[in-house]
C-alpha cells in the first residue's frame, strides 16, 4: 500500500493508506472499526468510521470487522488523515477519511 505522510511536527496532520499503520494508530487509542447505522444496504456496510470509547457514537455506529472496514476503504479509494498529538502534547483522536484523489 502506498503511504503519503506530511510530518512537520507531531501535532500536524498526516495522511496514510497503509492498513497496518491505520490499525495500529486506531487500536492505540482504543478505537474500533465501525460503520454508520442505516447508511448501507445489502452487501454494503455504508459510511466508515472509527469508534472511540467514551464518545457519542454508540447509538449511531455499528461495529464491523477490520477486514470489512479495509475492503470498503479500498473499494472507495480512501485515505486517513490523522494526528498523533494535539498542539498541547496530548494523544490526539483527530481523524478524517478522505478521497485519495484529494491528497495525491
């Protein structure tokens, strides 16, 4: 998988399509692969999200497997924009799924 990174300091955002890097980043924050309930259809998981513990997504998000998450991630040609730390040095949960066309 190609990996695109922009790394000036740890609180700037970075972009990747690397499955291992995405999974490691998410799991280090307790996040689970999920989809938004009611956005999919037959054989379609719908809108992808990462579900972080303690946030308000529990009613809206449905857990899915990493395999299903990455299948849809590749099918839709997505990339993950994420942040390691906030400007204050705290671990950041900031993430956004974007089209690879927007970052290449």
